[in-house]
C-alpha cells in the first residue's frame, strides 16, 4: 500500500499539460530556422509560435528576432526561408545582444534539398556551439526533422535525424518530431505543415520545455530590455507573402521607427510607387504625357522576390525603402527641369 502511494505521488509530481509549470517564469525565446520557423503554410502566418505561447501560459513569453511574420502580437523570429543551417550563424549574430534564455531550432530541411545534405549534422553542431559560447546559460532545443512527401528528401531526413548529435555539447535538448508529423499534416507542397501540423510542433516544443523547467535547465533571462518589433500583420497580406515569396519580411524598417505606436510592418514584396504629373498650360498634351511617364518611371521602386530563387534572402535591408524612393525621386528632378526649360524655350 505504501509503495502504491509513493508511485502515485511521483506521478502527480510530474509536470502535466494544464499544470502551471511556468508560473512566474520569464521566457525570452529565439525561434531559429527557415521557412517553417517563419510559419509558411499556416493560415495566419504564425506557424507554431502562437500555439506554443498559449501552451506556455502563464509564463511571460517574449519572442525575439529580426524577422516579422504572422498576425500575432510579438511575432518576432529568426526564420529565414531557403536558408541552410550553415547560413544561420550569420543572421543569429544580431540576436546575441538580446541574450535569449531559450533557443528553438528547427532547421535542416533546406539542406536536404541541396547537395550538402551529408554535411548538415556537422553544421548543426557548429551552430549549437556558437550559441552556447555566446549566450551564457541558454537552453538550446534542437528539433529532429519530420518527413517530406518526396521520397528522396524523406530518406535524407531519416539519415540526418539518425546522425544528429548535439546533446553532448552542453545545455541542449532534442525535440523529436521525426515520427510525429506525417504527410497528412503537410500542405500541398509536401514540405510545410498546415495548421494542425504546426499545433503538433508547438506541443512537442512545450513538452520539452516543461521537462527542462522541471529539471531546472531554464535560467532566468538577463535584465536586458527587448522591445518587440512585430505588432501583427493582416492575415491576408501575411499569408499571401508566405505563399508567393521565399524572402521573409524583414524588420529593418520597423526598427528604424522612432515612435513605438508607429511600429508597423509591410511585407517584402510591396511595390512602392508615386505617380507625379507635371501640368504646364503652355506645353502640349503630348509633351505632358512624356514628362508624366518619365517622372513616374523615375520614382517607382519595386521590391519583389521569386519563389524559385536559389539565392538566400537578405535578412536586413541596408537602406529604408522610403529613403531609396526619395533619393530616386530627387535624382530625376534636374532632368525634368531641364526638359521643361528646353520645351518652353523652343
């Protein structure tokens, strides 16, 4: 009888779903990876991140990163569509200053699509070492990859999962999604999950984090203030961007905003243009048309990406698009003035 009571007591003491294991906990989480981390294929663009936040309640969760995706508040992440594991070290360097206490890594699918699939396990070790060396006491959760609808890619994924060796490097845990998601959870492309699949991912990450918290493996974050840069995008614009481009929305313009209330975001495939017509009573209508067309072409800036592009997307735009627009417009003014003077003089 005493033995049964001890067993029951041990079971009750284990963290369970619905139990507030994160009561009073502050989590500064860096979601790191490719397009799946970004949320491609989900109806709201949030991927697993909003579901995971709900599961982690009542913890205070702050997502960090330079990318914006989804209609959720604080949709910050470091998800870079088309990026391989070896390309993530460069982009994660900008997050070191924010000192996350948890990093969730789901990366490697793009490696499986390349001829570098055999090197992916080694690249993952290098990435994890870099995180552990530069973020003291961080917990790094590395996920095994789930399957792909393409048989050849699925075989490469199986090899990658079997060769993944990172837990010996330090405070690292594995989130095993290798058998959790099936092709039924994937969207039409056979690669990215739909909403139900992302909910499964969130559950696996939550289970690992709950176990880590019960084992005392999640340190409190350092007292560094992080201001979220992503305050939610309209679902329509987010999902259309996810479906139409391999380049994530960057947060460079959001970071440059001086007013917190003005921090908004537009997707990277936006077309910025101005249509300026110069009306001169003494100039013929044909000349007006030429001038108007010339100015419109001079002041049109188009930013777009091709979904089949093999070059990695740029995570940070070096110049604010609005600044580019102003500079281009100003550059055309002397030419227009000269043309007007020439026409009026003749």
